[in-house]
C-alpha cells in the first residue's frame, strides 16, 4: 500500500499528467479504507453502518469493484445535517453513504499522492504531515522575521457551496489524464443532496463532510489562489508579501499598505472569475508588526493575534484564544455538562478530562497558556455548580471538590511551542 502511494508521488514528480489512477481503487485499497472507518460515524442515506457492511465484507467489496469496473456504480446523494456554529447559525454537513465513503477515501488518498508534490508550501489545511499549528507558526515567523507591516485578513463567502464544477474539472484534467478516474469524481460532485426526504441538485459546490472534498478544495484554491499569488502577484510587487492558507481560511502579509490594497482589489477580481467572492464584512487590511503603533488584531485558525512584548520589552507576536472560540467553548461546555450531569461521576469526570485535554492540545500554544487556564477555571465552576444541583443536598463543598478536580482533571500546560527556532514542538 505504502509502495503504491510512493509510486504515485514519484510519477507525479516526473510527469505533467498521470494515467491509470483508477486501477488503484481495488479490493485491497477498499478493504484498507474499510478498516480505517470509524464505526461511530453518522450514516448516510442508505443507513448502512460499518458493522452491517462487514457482515458480508468480501462479497460486498468484490461486488463494489465489479460495479466500478463496469461503470454501473453510482454514488448516492449525501445526507445533509446542520451543525451549530458559535454565532448561532449552522453549517451544512454532507454525510456520504457507506460504500461512497470507501470509494471517496481511496480516491482522496490517490489525489493527495498526485498533488502533494505539486502543492505550494503556503498551504497547510488537510495535507499529510501538516497541521493548523504549522500554519500559525508560519504566520508568527513571517511577521517576526520578515518585512511585514500590513495584514490582509480575508474570508471567502460560502467557499464549499460555490466551487464551480467545470473549473474544478479543468484543474484536475491539467494534472490527470485518466478519464475514468475523473468520471467518478464528476459522479460524486453531481450525486445530489438529501435534505430530509427532499432531493436537491448539486450542480455547484462540494459538500463538507465528504472524504474527497478537502483535497478537491485544495486543488481548486491551489490554482485559483496559491499559484496566482506566487506567479502573478508577487513578481509585480516592490515590497515583500506572503500568503498562508489553511483550507479556505487565509491571510496575506505585506510590507506596503498600498500594495495590500492593490492585492485586495486584484483578489476580488480573481475570485469572481471562478464563482467566488470575499465576505467584505469579514475582510480587512490592518497595520500589524513591529512597526505598528495601533492595537489592531486579526483572527486566524481560532486565535486572535496581537502585537505584544516580551518580559524584556522586545517585540513579539501574541496569540490568544479568539472571543468567538471562547464563546463557543462556554456554550458547548454548559450544554454538555447539563445533558450529562446525571452520569456516573467517575465516567463523567473522565470524559470531561478528555474534552479539556483536547482544548489544551489545540489552544495551549506559546503565549496563550493563561487563556487556556481561564477556560479550565470556567469549567471548574460550571461543573461545581451543576454537580451540586444533582440533589437538594449539596454533593460537594468547594474544598472537597477542588481536591477531586485536581486529582481527576489534568492541568493545562503549554502543548505547542511555536516560538521554537525550528519546527513546531509538541510537549
């Protein structure tokens, strides 16, 4: 399996266009994808679970391969569910059927192997071996060590819902010559969406939730944004400029203000050519960096980034948990505690500990530990209050609860060192 992946990457490095990719969607790769599937994931419109599918796994996979070879296999519509957002709105999520998850998973792996040698270093989201913390460190280092004085903080309005299928296929055809492989990508794009019992057309967009959607999104923005910025914009500038992108979330850092404004105007025109537009209410140009005298901040990947100073008075970039994410943490915590407070106490505390560890592991980067401690402190008081509501007589006094909390809940600590001179260090 690993050898085949390496073969694709090696071929991608040597050849402009790749052929016979569909041959890699076979019994062995589909079986491996089945093994990777989470049995607790939500089901698609077929309502088939991993357990049900593996009752006759060998027969099911052989039949799937047969249907793919004869092109009688057609993906089913994705089941749409709405996921709550911090601002009270919802985000649509498309859940594929089980067989579609298997095929998408294998095809996504193939696409990753094709494009990893082609993607630029400025993109970080949904790429093997790259995480959000790497993108944050890149932003930190560029502001600290390059001539960055202005930030163009951008937001693409409804990106996943507005991906143009024709342009996406043109981009893919530029790198892939296997028409059968591309044929199945078109089928996934056109499979449609089920909202309750109502079918909706999917002539545009790529549903969030599909295993193949992240890499398709990266391909789209690789051509629309990354290459354009690197090949067309940067050569025209007098000053320095840098792009850091994580999926559809990106910022551009500039040396000169007039060039930041010029890039923004060019960006709007560029996106419009491919069916996209910026959310102007969420897009801004701010002075930022060691030469800035303002208190402007910008949000990126769940953090608010600020101009700050070290204890010795030297300039540094500060990173705080964004207000939006704090609000989301508080709301989600209250809801979870309220719904689970009658759970057996040790089980409750064990699950809470895992949730808080997840928060610590993401948000405890260099300089933000006090912010995370504040979230932990809030969690302490929320749990203390709800635990004492389980009966009319108080279950804990504050001293007793503090002892139990300290014994069962791991204390927050700096998990990610982005100020390290080398790469990101996880403690």
